[in-house]
């Protein structure tokens, strides 16, 4: 019988992108043939989707829009004049 505990402990990390490459490969190989762990992945997916819907909206500070627009304008000026350095 397969001991699923080591894999189940890694599933949340997998779903959140927190595994290193070796762990991700190991868990993905296991998931191909394990219906128990695949069901756990689906449960994590459902939970993450539900959390995304219930999280309260966050509003950035008003000053953020100005800084973003300034940065975009600077990038646009650089790309239009072809200099490859920041305008200003």
C-alpha cells in the first residue's frame, strides 16, 4: 500500500507554486497514477478558487496610479526614441 502522507503534505505547496523543481517533478509523477492524491489536488483547487472569491477587495493607494503611469510614460518614451535608456 502506498503511503500518501509525504505527497499530501506537498500538495498545498504544489498548488501555490512553492515547491522546488525536484519536489514538483516527484509529486507530478506520483499524481499521474494516484487517484487519492489527484482527488486532494482537486479539493485544493476548489478551496483556492473559493478563497479567491471571498477575499475582500483591496484598493491600492491613490498615489500608486500616478507612479505607474509615470513609469509607463517613461518606458514609452524610451521605446519611441530607441535610445534604450530612461528618458528624462
